[in-house]
């Protein structure tokens, strides 16, 4: 295995908190920064990483055929049409639910590691076999959660399991942050979450309608150079992952219209 | 032979040999169950040893369900791997006599189980005796002891002290904001309001109900 490849599991426990969206956006953002990145869809029962990346119609083979040696790895890899540093590999076929074992996962990931600088593994929800298989080849992990009690609880469970597998470091991404709701204490604050999970915060991602728009287009936000809040957040996560020191956004200063900002500025000047 | 529980316990011989792997049976054909419990006796297992044991067993389709051990290190390794573990202390009459209290009541023969590190959601420790956790007990995690539960950290999950009926048992934590507290057969929901920081609190039974009060200075981690 190439020594410098970073093999990162993206997991959450709870479903629908944004694993696949993060994988797609992070994959694009890293590729744009010039590192060769592979995204591996380990959630092949309900695969949709290909959809988010707009690559659904280009898939011919999966990791399964590579391991069976009916095709070569580079035949199965789907290169992104606009970002040539990024490639997608579906781990398996939705019809072959129980095919993939930890061994297979490790073999395919070590093949990817020879060609790429980053391997991002999009993990299925839950803590059962799908999660265990996906985790079996990972060296480090990003746990993603939303500021909701149930998501945080599940993230905590997953972190406990990752700890037993000596996956390190484990970093946290807090998704769908809504500054207004935090301000009115209707939502767990960033501190509430990190207090329980006790992980280093790799980034916050703001709630953003553009995420949904981009999902439907099959063009991750980071691809289109969008200036939308979430696009900025995903970009920051990628740069921090690369070791850049970028301050976290402050939710209390986000999500205000220019007019609000102006008014606040005035207020601080006057009083 | 018909056993009460459906699990088989496999006991390692006393640790005279230099490696526990040599102590494993050569064939496992007499293990019929898919789940077994292993009595680690006086072997000291690190997390790595335990993981190897788990893998060995997993390869032949057997799941390690619980371990018993005479060494606290083994119990701590097991708990940190999420395997339920129970400390078995040698009977007091067999212990070296440098112990001051040789009174052989059941209570004194119980040991303290130490757990270092945060217990996360879904993790659980159980022990016959007292439990001392050095770390937080997160929401969704569970600690239960037949004796006292002491937490050098925040209790946000569920704690059960005096499991088995000991009504004098108590729960002590640096921050007591549990989901649920149980002492002996009493159950209480955690308080709604958050406690003040920096004030250790204890829960115990007074006049038949569970009350929470500032911890007695000599009651914590004594
Ligand atoms: N920051 C965000 N702002 C708004 N919507 C978001 C954000 N992040 C994710 N979503 C939306 O949440 C939904 C679930 O996202 P996604 O599919 O990435 O989750 P997942 O964790 O991969 O789900 P699953 O567990 O089913 O695989 C999608 O509809 C996505 O558009
Ligand atoms: Mg997904």
C-alpha cells in the first residue's frame, strides 16, 4: 500500500445526516486542490454517490468485478467528467447485498491506495455489517452529525465502535447548522455537540438550500464554484483536512442578510 | 449436560505458561454454541490480546459474549472493546494476609472495577461490587453495580447502584445529570435542571425515594 495515502471513512450512524453529500463535495474539493482522490461507495445497497456526482450513467463495473478479475481496476473506476483528479468506484452492485466482506474491502482499498492520495469511503447508515465492512479498511474517520439529539447519540455510538478498531484520528463535521435556531436555543449549539462527542471539529456546514438544488443536478456545490454558504464550508473542510489552519466559521455571525449586518455594525458603533 | 444458560463457558487454565495462545484448546469441536464466555482466570489480557482472541474465535464462527477475569487489566481491556466483563476476585480467605480488613462479609470481598475513559452511547459496564469510572458516562451508556457507582466525570447516561437490592448503595458523580438513576429497586428520572458546575453530587435512597444532594466530602473516590 502506498504509504502516504489517507484512507478516510465517512460515517454517522444515523441515516440521512449528509454522509454522501460530504463525500461528494469533499472529493471534488480535494481534487480541485490537486490531490488524486478516489471516492468509494460502500453504501452499495442504496448507492447514490454516483447520482450526486452525476456519474450514474457511466458506471459499467464495480469493485466486485475487479476482485473477480473480470475487469481491471482502471476499467471500473469512473473518472469525473470535469474534475479529472477524482474517480468513483462503486463497491458493489445493489443486487449482491451480502457479497462484500471485510477482506474484499481491504483488498480493493489497497489497490486504490496505489493510485490515489486520498480514498474517501462513503459508509452506509447503521452500525451493522455494512458499517463494519466499510470501516474494516479505513485508517481514519470523519464522523458527521447534525445538531439533533438522535443524530448525536448515534454518532457517539459509532465513535465508540471506531475506537475499538484503532481508527485514528476521528474528526467531527457538524452538518445542517442553522445559526438562527441556535441563537434562539431551539437547536443544540456547537458546544453542546462537541461537549458530548469530545472530538476535534473538522468543520461546520451550514444548512443551505443550494445543497438540495445541486444534488438534483448531479453537480456538487464545490464543483460549480458556488459562493453559497455550504460550498464555502465544504471547501474549508477539505483545506483543513489537508492541514491548512483555517478558523471555524462563527454561526452567530452567519446567515444574516447584508442589511442585518449593516444594522449590527451601526448598533455596535453607536453604543 | 443440560445447562441453565445457553452459553458455554470456556475456562483458561491458570497462567503458568508464558503465552495464553498455548492455553487454548487444540480443537474447538466440543464448543457447540455460537456464543461463548471465556474465563480468563489470572491471565492479563491487553486490548490487543483480546482482539486476537476475538478474531481467532470469529474465524471459527464463535462470538465472544462475555469474559470473566481475576485481573482488573483484563476487565478494563474488555470493557474498552465493548465486551461485557466481570471481575472475579479470589475468595478473601485465599488472599494474602496484608489486607487490613479481613472481615469476610460479602461486601468487603467485592472489588472495585475501574474503567478509564469515556463510556459512549451503547456501551455498558456491569460489575459485582463497586464501579469507578474515570471519564464521562455519555447519554445512552449504562453502568450498573451491585455496590456503589462513582464517576470522576459527568454522568449523562444511566446508572444503577445496588443492583440486587442493596438500598444503601449510592451514585456519585462530578456532574450528575443522568437520563435515569436506579438504586436497588428504585427508579428515578434525572433532574430537569442542569446542576451547577464544580459541585460533586450523590444520589441515594432516603425514606424510600431517591434523592440527590451535594456529595459528602469523604464519599467520592475514597
Ligand atoms: N448542509 C445541508 N443543507 C441542506 N440540506 C442538506 C445538507 N446536507 C445534506 N442535506 C440533505 O440531506 C439529505 C441527506 O443527505 P445525504 O444523502 O448526503 O445523507 P446520507 O447520510 O448519505 O444518507 P444515507 O444514510 O441515506 O446514506 C439530502 O437530501 C441532502 O440534500
Ligand atoms: Mg448516503
